[in-house]
C-alpha cells in the first residue's frame, strides 16, 4: 500500500508541475500571438492574461467534474482562495508589511466579497453548482471583466488588477510563440488528467474525501507561483503589487473556475466542506477585505496570524482526514 500511495503522490505532483508550466507557456504564447495580430494590450490583459493565469485551476476543476470527482473541483476553488490570503499574503507580510493603499483596490475587494457571498449562498442553498448556476457565475466574470474594460478604456485610473500583464509582454509571432501555444494546449489537459485521476486514487487509498486533495496539494501547488512573486516583491519592499493579484485571483476562482465547473456538470458541496472549509474561506475573504476597506497595512503580526492560521488549517485537515 505504501509504494502505491508514494506512486500516486509522485504522479499528482507531476501533473501539478505540468499544469503550472503549461499554463505559463500558454499565456506567454497567446500574448505573443495577440501582439503579432495587433490586438490592443488592454484586451489582452483582460482576457488572455486574466483567464490564462487561472487556466491550471480551471482545467483541473472541469476535468474533475467531467470524471465525477467534483470534490476535487470545489476543494480546488475553496483551497486556492484560502491559500491566496493566508499563505500568499501571510508569509510575505512576515518579511515586509503589505500595504493596501493602492488606488482602486477597494472596489475590487467589494466585488470579491460579493463573489464569496454568492458561493456561500449556493453552498448553503441548493448545495451544488449545476449548469444553470454555473452559467450565472460565469456571467458574473463577464460582467466583472466588462467593468474593468470600461474603466480602463476610459482612462480614469490605472487598475491594480491589470498590473501583472506587464510580466507577459514579450515577442510577437515566432517559432517560440507557436511552440509555447502548442505546449500549453497539450500540457494543460494532460496535467489536469494526471492530477485529477491520481488525486482521486490517492484520496481513495488514504480513505479521505476528494476535497482534501483540492484543498491541500492542488491549492498549495497552484499558489506557489504567486507566493514566489509576492515573496520577491516583499524582499524588494514592493509588496503592494501583490494584493491586487490576490483579490483578482479569488474573484476568478469563484466566478470563472466555479462557473466553468458548473457548465461542465454538477459539483456538490459536501457536509464536511460546509462545516469547515467554506466558513474558513469566508473568514479569509472578510479579513482581507477589512484591511483593504479600512486601508490598514498587513503588518508582521497579522502576517504571522494569517500564516499560522493556514498551517493550523492544513494540520487540522491532515489530523482529521479520515474522520470527516
């Protein structure tokens, strides 16, 4: 049994690595192609980069629903939103305080709260994301992106949610661009298949609920690139670039990834997730929004609280894995 579990873990990690690399290459290739086609940079940032950076989570969730492992899909969404706040912001805040004094950030924090409330209403109401609800959630991300487009194209102000597009501005149409696109398009479904299939097998071998794979391995793994970026920013005392990306990611996870999962099938919230995972996600969203709305920096004390809360959450899941 132990060699089999070790093998499943290795394949899950391999799937995760393929997902992350393929997702990044897909975005870079798509941006290069869009540049060659002279598509406006604003449109590129609002569509290719915004949706592309959520591609690993999206492919995993859709694959999980299609194969009947919807617990992994929902665990992925919930766990990623928890990790984004408690880990991605908490750990770097221990290095250097993260400022929330970013122009335009408060309106995005409010939108994040609305998306979180919508997910709570679904979880404790119908208890599942079906095709109709999925369409509603995906409609929400279209409204959000349209709002970003209107504000940005009017030239009212720079938007913190769009800052990360700068990282992907490179090249035009070339062999490298095409290679990136093909690798990304092939790698994403392959990585998602490996992760979901062997993640479900791993959960079965360990006798735990599917959500735990999404809440832990998948959520932590897909948060690693963001964590590395924010830590680097904190070391250079420029941690303000981080918070917009975290809020934007949380919005996309609920509306775009959740919506796509619903359009692919039906994802049912388990009783266990409604008792712990979802409330903890809601608390993390409220905590982040409170800092943004009151314009208070996330200092080292709160960084320690966030980070230790995340460790405690993961430890609790591990210790009670077979009993939930």
